[in-house]
C-alpha cells in the first residue's frame, strides 16, 4: 500500500514539474512541441488561380515549383511592361524621328502645316506647330538650345520621360527667348554664363516645342522655328553645324512603342544605351529578372519568349483598362461625368501626398500609355500660362463612344482659356488622331469657323455624317471604330481650376 502511494506521489510530482507543458501538450501542433500559428504554416494543398499547389511539409513538389516560376516570370513580364512604358515611349519617338531622317540633334522634325492625322503620335494636337528634336548628350556633350522669342510651351524630357526643363512661355525665358544648356549625366565641369542650365539623368532627351497660330494660320510659327530654333553642341558654339528641318505634317510614320514582344527589345535598347544609374536599381532588377540587362544581349529561350508574349498582352490589356476606365475617383474632374485628368493627384511625378504616400504607379501608367510630354506646366495650377487637358471616352450613359453613332457635345460659353480651346478626336488603337476624310479630326476656338449659340455656347457634333447646317461644327467618325477625345485649354483661367465651368457630356442624337 505504501509502495502504491509512493508511486502515485512521484507521478504527481513529475506532472507538477512539467507545469503548463503537460496541460497543453494535447493541443500542440502535430510534429511540434508547441502550438504553431496557422498564419505561418503552408497547407499540403492550396487552390489558386494558377492551379492546385501541392506541398510536403511546406516543401513544394516539382509541379508546384514549375507553376510558381512560370507565374513569377509572367508577373515580372507584366510589371516590366507597365513600369517601363515611359522609357519605350521616348524610344518610340526616337525611332520615328530616325525613320523621318532626323538622326542628329541639329535635325528638327517640324509640323509646318500642323499635325495631320497621318503620323502616329500619342495624342498629338492639331492646334500648334510642333518642333521636335532628339538630343544625344553622349556624343554631343553639353548641348545648347536657342529658343526664339514668342515660343509657346516647350519641354525637355529625359529617356524615362522625366522632366528636365521647360522652355518658351512656361520656361525661365517666359516666352522672350533665350539660350538653354542641357548637361549630360555625370557632368561636373564649369558652365558659361548667359544660359538657362539644366542637367539630365540620361543621354537621350526629347525636346518638344509648340508654336501658336497667328490669325488661325501656322505660317508664322513655322517661320519662327525655321529661322530662330538652333541646337548644337556647346563645344561647337563658335561654328555650329547647319540646322536641318524636316516637315512631317502629312507623312505616315510611327512614334509609338510596341504592344507586342518587341516592347522588350525596345526596352533593352534603352537600358543598354543609358547610364546604369538612370533609374533606381529595383526597376533595373525587374528588367534583369526577365533577361534585360545593360551590356548583355537580350536572348530569352523559347519558354521565356512564350511567357513574355503572353505577359505583354496582359500588360497591354491592363494599361488600357487603367487608361480608359480609371477606378481611382481622384482621376475625375466632376461627379457623374466622363471627364478625367492624365495627372491624377495633380503631380507631374505622380506622387501621393507630396511623396508621403509614395508614387501612384497606375496614374503614371494612365498618362504615359496615352500621352507624351511631362511637365509641371501641365499638372500645376498656372492661371493663364501653359495648358490643361481632359480625357473623355464614354457618353453620358457610360458607354464607349461609337463611330457608327451620332453625338452632341456642348461647350458652354466663356470657356476659361486665355489663348484658345480645342477638342481633338483620337483612335483608341493608336491613341493618335482618328484617320478620316478630314485631315484634322478636331475643332478649335481660334481656327475653326464654328456656329455659336445665342448664349455663347457651341454645340459640337460627331458621327459618320454631318448634321444639316452644322458642317462647321462636325467632326467625322468611322463606323466599326471607337474614339475618344481630349479637350485642351491653352492659357487656362480660374474657372477651370475652381470647376465653376464644366464642359458638357456626349449625348446621343438621332
């Protein structure tokens, strides 16, 4: 009896020494000495959008490993497309200019008679005389740009479509003309006096200048560029090379980046040409993950090429959804309206809360998939200076604009534009001017002989055929094709910014 009591006492003593462990042992996660949080565990089977994933104690089987890597390569391919549109867009412009024979910085691509619908150019306007130049700071070094007095808005963007400097009306010369000096990346030398100086982070840079119409005609602006615009290396300032001017007004050529596998090849060209630090390492690492790396050939195997072809298709679809159907409410100018901005958040760097909320990368995609030229003058409130823009792609019922149907758009009286306003129609495929029997698919308050209403408003009409008596207010569309518009206000005034003036919506008409 004593022996039994002694054994029982010892057993109780052992259990007491184990403490809480003994009490919770029955609840421990199988295979562990303690309870392991479920949130850090991997089940043996997981159902996902890429299929069923199988694991042995958290270790993926061969089929799961293959699915995971296939998906990883695909995701990176999509991310590269969405994040590098700015780079390939500038490259597309460079390639288009080369196609037109503008291969050096002293070669100017002009649109002497305005940009007709023949060139493929992301949302180019029909209202100003463009002068386009590609700077090559790698071969030319510091480069001088002489801008004549009277120039409209002008901008230099680098090879990632970042802002370098404005010229002309919104620039430091304030439309009085002047000499600009664009320095290459890494330049640390002395700069001479008498220049507006800016330094770029890349070798390739796009200079785009606009000249305003005089009496509704482009002649004065064309002459201004041909006689007053000079571009040359600073090293050749004493004997600059002769300028070459090329008219691209009515020439069918392409400046738009690829939406196919060729997109990645265009990007490889940019990364291989530019300094290694022209963008942050994380972005370069994203490109390197799919085989695009400076100093190395881009030669994906058959498996990777197939993945990238699918990735670019999904990336393209995603960009089009972001651009045409923004889900960010901050994109829209007004409630229950189609009109939205390309500068969501009102920042040309697409920063959220001055950078405290990081960068809105979807907003950046929205802009660069559909437009070009990045400048604070297009995003900031600059009353009476620069320009403001609004997209619209749907009617007042929320349906895409259809080239087979007829619409009316009312522009209310007293449009808040010191210089002029315009509405240009674009092709959703090319994001370029819609090609019809009309060379200029647009209406402009300065050059178009519009019929105004008694209250000062004007009704614009869109459709395959002109309504009787309203031919001057009509822009042709194409059955079987969609379309969208940009409204532009040059020299925007306060009612645009405080939203006391609002353009109408597209209404279906019989």
